[in-house]
């Protein structure tokens, strides 16, 4: 008899787990609180524009990275067109100076040496590290919990040549590493390679992936990509229930037995996987009765990615010659909320994706980070008029700033949409409104959190609250690993069946 697995959450981790479990013959049902799949990997229609939130780059977009093989197990990557940007971002100062962060390490080195010759020694160290890391790959066939001594020796052997780099840079954040540079604009650029508090080795690896053209942007955006994975899940025979918020995880004699929905309906299963928000899973759905030391410590001390005030604008004109990603200074600081004031604006000009706007028009988006999610949540719940006014104030400020930098914005403004931390909480229930879960800092590293809770059998966690560092590839792998662990628990081989053209027979691959 086929065993049944209930998966809480239809984001990318839940869809991944569902796909791999269906490949291995399990009956699966996903229960998703929203009315669309994908979780934070999402886009939405606003007038004539498609607002895209998530995918800036996808690790594994090219065959030189082993994550390409993982994605290709779920969807046909050959049918997706990727854009490999020449620039990672452009960073400007108040005097009109700029640095282009090229994705090719050689061009990046030339640019940095030209703009900051006083930092030649550290620039060459930086770009040499990127080139060195471009030869590093992390093959991921087997879940870490199932790795034997031979598997661990092979992994250690693969990483050994890079241990010097990791030792040198793993304990430095972007903002700390930036202090090694004398040039103020270069310091600003390095600080903002990604999250300032994130370990700089991650930023170096990102640029290495882009150097290899294995971290491109999928044309069509985030929701189109998520729908491809959801479609594969359905073709494999999986069931998904939308508008189905899980209130409780049912347990009996130390085993997970099913779920109870907010409407009171109960559904039983042999296994339960939570790919939903980690905090809600442990402290609400399970009433805090089960945890593990690493996860408990994380909830108490570990930093998360911030939440966002996300502003999207539809502009009835083109922006030829402008970079797709731009960090530029504001004329006057912008107070986002009582705890957050910014001096620079991070802008994406989505002219590289023609599917997001009508011909001759452009989607612009601005990401403003904030940790003050209680302010926005309280306004949303208790003062809706003030909440709308605050969103409008920020939208007006952004339009004014873009008018000053790009010119001719207000006259062509056709669409405005503003999301806040309250929006993230409402649609994804992410703890603190975080957009990617746990931040990989020099203090915490990138060590993953155990997927089991002490004292609770037949239950697993997957997704961004156990896969440290965020990003789609980590949650894909998290769902795959959990499916593999369930197969192992049941004493059956883990089978992977990649998608094929319609009408052809799929061939399974067994992972020993």
C-alpha cells in the first residue's frame, strides 16, 4: 500500500519535496495558505504590468554548475531562456562617479583598477578569489544525513583546495571586508554586494557563478518559473489544495499523524512535512512541544534576512543605456519607518525581460530593507488609513528620487504598487516578514539546521528555515533531501525521474 505524505506549504521547498516523493511512489497532498503556488518566488499582475519580486539570478542556470542537474530533475531547463547580465550592479556616488560590477572577473578587475588604483593589491586578491571559486562545485546527490565515510571523504577532497580561501574570507562580512579598501565608492560597492552582514565568501561565490554564466535570470520571472515546478508536480500526480491554512499538526504517541486546517477539517497521513514558516510550525502548529537545540537557538539568537518595503512602478517609456541594477544616493535621506532611514536607493530596471511590461514600457522596482516589521503590521491591523498613507508617502518619495536620477518619470507613470512587511506576513506568514529566512553571517556560517524535531517521529522540516542562506537552490535541495530521507526510512531506493517530452517514457535513476 502506498504511504501518504502531507506537505504544509506550496512554496518552492514544498513543491520540490512533493515532486521527488511522487517520483518514488508516495501519495502526496500539499496544503497552501495562498491561492497560488511558489511562496516568496512570486509575481503578480498589476494593470498592464507583471510585478516580479523574487528571482534576481538562479544558481544552476548553466550546465557548468551541478545545480543545473538538480533543476533538470524537476523541469526541462532547456526550455527556459536565461539572461546572463554583463553587470551585476552599478554603484554611484553623489558626485556622479560610478563603479560597474562586471560579472566577468577579468572585466571586473579592469574596472576596479581603473576606478580605484590605490586599492590594487586588495582588488587583485578579490578578483583572484572569484576566479579561484569559479572552479568550485558542490555535487549534491545524497542527503547529508545519509552520507557515509566515503561520501564525506570525497566532499572533503573536493573542498580541500579552497580551504585557504574559506579560512581567509568566511569570517568576514561584506561590510567588514569593505574596510580593506581605501576608495570610498569601492567600499560602498563591496558593502552592498549583498546583505552587508552576510559573509563575503557568499558574494564572491555569487560573482564566480555569474563569471561561469551559471546564475542567469529566467525570462518570464518568478511566478512563471514557480508554475513550471507546480505543473511538474501535478503531472506526477500530486494534489495541491489552495486557500488551506494549516492550524495544527496532529500527533499521537510521539508521531505526526496529520494536520488540522483553520476550518476544522482534519487530514491524516503516514508522514507530515512542514515547508511552511518555521516559527509558526514549531510554536503554533505544534504548540512548542517539539524542537531541536539548533533550531531553538536560531529562533533565540540567529539573524534573519530583513523584510522589505517593495515599490513597483510601471513607466510608459524605455530606459536604453541604463543598467539593470543600480544603487544610487538620494538627495535627502528617506525615513522608511521610525527605525529605518536610507541614504541610497536600490533600483532594478526590468528592461531585460519583455514579458513584464508592454512594448516600449518598463517595470521598475525598488527594494527597501527594514527590520521594523511590527510597525507595518500594527498599522495594517489597527490603522488602515494611516497604513495606506504611509505606503503612498514612500511611493511618492521613490518617484521623486527616480525623477531626479532618471528624469521624466512622473509624466509616464502608469502603475504604482507597494508591498510592506505586513504584505509578506499576510501572503507567506514568514516570521518577521523575512524574505529569505536565516542570514549566513561570519558568526553563524552556512551550516544547515537539522530537519527533525526531538521526540517527534514521521515529521520533517524543509525550506528556508532549515536551509541557511536562503535562495531557490537551497530550498530545492532541502525538499529533495527530505524525500530521500523518507525513502531511506522506509527502506526503499531513492528514484529520480527527470521530465521528458510528452509521449516518451521517463527513465528513472536510482541514487544509492
